[in-house]
């Protein structure tokens, strides 16, 4: 059985459970979370800002805390700024939105805070930008590589192949655009899925972390598609 087929079989239970979650869930009905953002650039600031507006408590972090403080001040009481370690300790859910080359060091410096955390991994490996770690990620599969670099984290890959500008606007038309995601931990997938719905996307589980290479720019699933279209494409991948 090919690798991606095995991955699909492995997460069938998770996919079924995900399927019974109500779509278009309203913000008021969703549990409010403490979220740590590691990397508050285009992606981290866009997604984090929407979560703040949905009533989640969000700590933004990067290597430049002045930027995070300015962003948090703009967003109000539910937003704060901290170092990457403080954000990793603060969040029950973490969003990683840094250049892929930063993951090896962050995996080391944040190690004590990562264990058992739900990590939404938006990072993509580009060899031209990120160097050898990106080549290795593409070789072994980016989802599996992130799991290796962030030990103990319950990783869900998401937000990988949609432009950051749309991430800040998608909530205006909730549920129309699907968000392909991959992960191995069912509870983490469900928590991530609720937060993805807050951003305005309907999550579509395509398989386990082995499927991570299908969630990158330049793949058939990249760009904005309806949930149905994503499922149709995924079915061709699993043939
Ligand atoms: N842009 C998109 O449309 C898009 C879409 C999907 C996925 N992605 C992926 O998402 C990730 C982030 O993309 P982006 O466009 O948001 O990048 P970006 O605008 O350059 O933001 C990167 C953020 O990470 C911080 N950062 C960099 N190195 C760090 C480190 N070692 N420790 C802590 N923080 C660090 C940066 O701030 P400092 O430099 O001040 O630390 C900045 O806040 C990338 O892997 C990208 O491929 C991007």
C-alpha cells in the first residue's frame, strides 16, 4: 500500500469525527483559547488578529518584540506580546508562522514548552530561502519533518498554501473556502479545526502528517477551493 494511502486509512476515524462537527459554528459557541503565535509577520499577524477579534487570548512573538507590542496595542485587551518562549508557554495552542529555517533552533529553545501542545504549522520549506533543512523536509515530507523538529508537539499542518492577505479577510465569507489540513492527533485536529473555522475556512482533513507535502504552494491543493473540490482532488491522490 503506498505511503499516502496508509496515511489516509490511519486517519479515517479522525476524518469521520471531524465530519460530524458542525460547520459554520458561531464564534460565541466556540471555546475561547489561549494562543501563542510564533512569528508575527504576514501570516501570524493576519491569523492572530482574527482570533483576537473572536475573543481568544493571543500572545504574539518574534525576535523583534517592539513589533509584537505595537501589534498587540493596536488589537486591544485580548492581545499581548512576548518572547517566543513566553508565547509558547502562554498558549495551549501555538501557531508557527516563521521561515522554515527557524524551526531547528526554535525546536531546541522552546522544547520545554512544546510538550503536548497543539501546534498549527503554517511553515513551508523553500530551499532557496531556508537552505538544507528545506531540502530535507521536502525529501522526508514536511509534516514528518516538522514533527521531528518540534518534539512533543501535536502538529496539525494548515494555512500552508493560501495567501496571507486572504487569511485576514476569509472570515467575512465563512465556510466557502476549504482549508486542507493534515495531522495524526485527533483531538489536536478538532481543536485546530475550530480555530480554522474562526478564520473563515472549512477544514478538510486530507490525511496524516505523511500527507504534508501535498499542503504547499505549487501542489494541486494550493490556492482557494471549495471543500468539495478539495475532497475531489484528495480522492485522486488516494487512487
Ligand atoms: N506569506 C504567505 O502568503 C504565506 C502563506 C502560507 C504559508 N506561509 C509560510 O508561513 C511562514 C511565515 O510566512 P510570512 O509570510 O508570515 O513570513 P514573514 O512575514 O517574513 O514573517 C515571519 C515572522 O517570523 C519571525 N521570525 C523569523 N525568524 C524567527 C525566529 N528565529 N524566531 C522567532 N521569530 C522569527 C519574523 O520576525 P523577526 O524577523 O523580527 O523575528 C516575522 O514576525 C513561512 O514559512 C511561509 O513560507 C506564508
